[in-house]
């Protein structure tokens, strides 16, 4: 067991080590410009070791070193009260709340539309092309339009447009995967149930729905990550002061790269946790349906 775990983790650790090494190298190269500029003004000629040491400890580096980001991330999470406006846990919870609202809305809409398309050829021909076309619109261009329209109809709650944007990004993966999953049973399987006089509802519950679950949960992992991206993008043009997207924007506006990088890593960690949670729900659902032994 331990040997199997070691073999499975080794490639991951090698890739992580390579990324960290490249990151440190990039930090030295990008941050050395400031170091050399300051040395030229002071009339000094720093050694390579002195350049490296300075690039690893700058207050406002172009590219923070990994240990700087890790230290700052620890400070704004573990060392801050979760009610503090400087705590990334506080901002992460705000982003998480909108992400889940948008994710659930998009998933429900995607599943409902998939059911309609599978059972109606007319709905497929009329709605599916528009669903595909809607995904060609860049979300960066669409987000301000949604915010403007929300304000025009009197919606003052800033969470609503962010939820709409998150749902917009999350519904399409669910829609496409559910259509594929519901249609995955072949004609022979359907004919077999019909020979047992199974109704349309029984065919759906006994065959189509179980067959669609692997497709559904695979799309849910994509959708939850897309919903998080939509929430963060939605926080940028709304002028929000809370949330991970707002922290990224504040860091950019005030020239604080550490704020941007810690918010970025917090968003990545949150996305990973959400995908893991969806994976846990998948295993639970399959176990309840008697597929846990597979």
C-alpha cells in the first residue's frame, strides 16, 4: 500500500518540484531588474549571490518567490480572524457562497434543458444551437452587460449578477454531458426493457438516469470550477470590495502583488476543494446505486 502510494505520488512531486524551481528562476530574472537599477543608482556592483538574495526578499516584487507567497498566505488565513476584512477565509467564504448559488442554478437549468432536449427533437433543433452560440461570447465582455441590465431592471443586490454569470458558465458543461449520458444506452438495452413492458418513466429511472451519472459528475467537476471563475470575473466590474476577485483587483490597483498572488492561490485552493467535494458526492451516489465495488 505504501509502495503504491509512493509510486503514484512520485510523478506529482517531480512536476511540483520542477514548477517551483522554474518559479524561483523566474523570480530571480524578473526581480533582478529592480535590484540592478538600485545598485546602479548607488554606484555599487552586487554579486550574483547578493542579487539572488535581494530578489527573494523584495517588498513589491514583479514576481513573488514561492516562500513569500506561502508566508503571506499563511498570514492572511491562519493568523487573521475569519471576521477580519483582511482574512482570505472571510473573502473566500463570500466568493464560495455566490459560487454555490450560481453552480446550483446552472446545474439545475442544464439538467432540465438536457431532459427536454433528449425527449423533444423540436426543442433540440431550436434551443441547442443557441446554447452553443451563447458560449462563444467572452465572459469578460458579457459580465458588464449583465451588471448594466441588472441595474436597469432595478436589481440592486450585487450578488444577483455574479450568480447569473456563475450560472452562465456552469450550465453548458452540465447540459452537454447530460445529453450525452442520457443517450448513452444503446437501442438493444432500451428494447430489452420494452419487452418487459417498461414504461417511459421506468426506462428513464432504471436505465437512462444511472447511465448518465458518470457523465453528470464529470461535468459537475468542470461546472463547479467554471462557476468559481464566473464569480471571480463577476466581482471585478461590480466594484465589489469583498471576495477573492475584489482582492485581486485591489492588489492590481494599488500595486500590491502579494495581495493578488495570495488571492489567486486562495482561489486555486478553493477550486481544488470544490472539485474534491464533487468527487466525494460522486462516490457516495455510485455507492448508493450499488456501483461502489467497481
